[in-house]
C-alpha cells in the first residue's frame, strides 16, 4: 500500500494494520553538498542538562537531538518516516505496533543498539521523566523484545497521537547499558551523553560552549556533512548580534538576538532569516498562573489579567512581528488537521477590555488602596534572554493600569527551574510551550491534572485541576474518529480560555538568523531541533 496514503489513514485515526517501507531521502540539499567544516550556533540560556529524556527545555532540546535518535522522524508534511525503526506494522485493532529496528547501529561508545534499548528508554526513562512522556506514551503498557531488532508496543487502547511522538525530540532512545541500575537523573552520562545520533558529545566548557563532533560511524551513509558543532553561550545580546554580523557565528537561535536587531540583520547581504522548521512544534508563548495561591485562585483575577494585556502590542512592539496573537492553547498551525478553532472562544481584545478587567477585580473584592493598587504579585520572567525581561516590564506597566502591582524577579535558569517548577514558589511566570503536531502530545500537559509533578519541570506548573478538562483530555486520547476528536479539542479550548489558568499570548515564529553560507539548515518540521545531519557549509 502507498506509504503516504497509509500515513494519512493513520493520522485520520483508522489505525489500519499496515507496514511502512524503506527510508525516504530527507535532504533538500543543493547540488554537491560539501563535507567538512564547523557550524557555530549561539543559543541562550546555557542548559542545565543536555539529555532531553529528562527535560523539554528549549536549549536542551536543541543540543540533545543531535546526539540521540528516535524511532521515527517526520517530513515537512508531518508524516512519519523511518529513523531507528526501519518499518512498522499496526494491528487491525490499533493496540499492537511492531517496529522493525535498523541493524548495524552502534552507540557512540561502540556498543550495539538493540530492542532492549528501546524498551528501557521509553518505558523506564521517557515515560517517567520527560515532561510530555505521559502524553506521548501514556497507553503503552509494555514493550516486548522478541529479538534484538524487533520492538512490539502493547497499548491499552488505540492511540492516534502515538505515531507523532516518537522523534528524537519527544522520545529519545538512550542506552540501557549506561543507565540501567543507576539513578538516571544523577548519572554522569546525563551531561556527557552517549547516543546513536549524527554527532557525539566531545566537551562542555561551562559558561562558554559545548562541542559536538561528527559521528564517523553514523548509520546514515555519508552523514553528517559537518565535522563539528560548536554551541556557544554568550551573555550579551549585542555581542551575539555582532558575532553573527562579523561571521564569527553562523546561526543565532530565536531569542538570542533582540527582534528589532534581527530585522536589521536580515537586510545584510550575507545574512538571512531561516524561516520554517517549527510546523511540528507549534510554539505558543504564555503566562502560567499559580492557581493554588491567591490571588490567582480566583478566576476573576485571572481573567482580569487576560483582559489587561494587549496581545497585539506584545506581538508588534516587543517581538517585532515574529508571531501573531494567540487565541488559546492550541496553535493555528493545527488548523489544517481541524484541531484548532477560534469559534466560541472568549476574546480579550475587545474595546472595553480595561473596563472589564477593573470590574472583575472589583467583583473579586480587590479594592484599590491609597496608592491605587489592589494587590501585589510576583512575576518571574522566563530566563531566555533580554526580550523576556522587556516583556516583563510591559506586563508590569499594563497590570499597574488596573491596580495590580507587579514585582519582577529575574532569575538565572537553574534558580528559575527550581523555584518555579520544583517548588511552585511563584504567582505568575512567562514561558513558551511546544504544542507539537497533536494537542495530546504537547498541549495536554499544561492543564491535565495528572501532569502535576514537582520532579518533572515544564509540566502542569499552574497546578490546575478541573475534572471536566481531565475527562476531555482523556477522551481525546482514545477517540479515533477525527471529527469527534477535534470536537473534543474545540470544547477544551472554549473551557480553558474561559477559565484562564494560563494566559496564551502569542503564536511564535521560531526563526533563526543564519549566515547564507550555511545550506540546508531547515530540512525538517523540527527545524533546529532536528539532527542537522543534512546541513553543510559552502566554502
């Protein structure tokens, strides 16, 4: 049966028993890619760890997806294609998926890759420790390994999103022989990782750079083209911009350079904006509110904040048009599959929004004091660069207009994760979320009560519990009729925006600035979070 036809049927939830065939070419390269060279990327902040089975932090993902492979990858139309799995068969009832694994693959330390690694990585590590592990692998009850190159997934029920969550970004395969019997989170290999991917970890000079070298034994013949990746950590945005302008840096990830400066740099003849590569990520910027503490335990206060903020101003003036105002938790990138809706969703961009915000705060019993303020809150901007702090300054000014006194707490990245995500010591925090190509995989974790977990950052940090929302998320996990499933997602958007445990601000364009000598930087819907094994430098 035709590969693409089969993929479409799978995405439509029919879950036919179908085998997928040979590896499709991924390169969109120009003629005669030139092997060799070093690609220098600047990103921020410096990650706390570089094994993404434990973290979904953006910079962790950017690094780890070069070191680890997943069972699958995805083409630019979001259809699955082979990676460590060469082919797969889905049973007629959708509850058994058999993956045939690639033979001759070795870990970076020379040990053979087998089905035992798949079983261990997914069941013992990713499902337990990755912030989206429950969403990606929730109904997978067990993985059988009848031989070294076969992995059989046993599901409690058919699960349409599963085949969209098996990339190196979401479900990295880590080596059993390195981690089994250890405290995974404290194993030294977490920050000196061993994978099967196109690049090998070489060294980490803290505060300066991480070096990844070409995997000479990579299972894709002739890949990667690059000899080395250098990921540099530079504290100052202006210095990062000067570095890429002078050609000392080849790629600057989104957030490393002020957006207005990005607009200037893209006019230079040797630089360009690397568009695309976030279709499968569907990123949304948001404010997470601690609904277990006053004042955000009161829905009226949450809604008042949502009305007080001007999403158009945030998009235009702070992020200089690299995105568009968000409607709710699900990105309009998902419009094509029907999951997104803007119908029957509470809108906050109304003409009398400030009057509504003030009325809601009055109704919540928060009267203005002599200084004009009603209540004081702490806001922890995401430690992802200067622009997040600038947005924090805007939020402080905007909320002061309705009587909410905001104190900004700008923290370094480790402190931010510990205090906000592990200790829940916050009122409001900014961040951005990966929605993925299916809401169950990326969006669910924000508001599903089962993802409240102090030990796993970037889950349901708002600690939001709503039985009706839980029921809907769980229904979407098992519903295989695409029309009915999208109706569930539409209802979720309606309920969540009306309750606003999170304030969704902007759908982000995760564009990078690149030197034009870099070729084939974006060859997958994961963009810079792909393996970069097709990327090369013209010399």
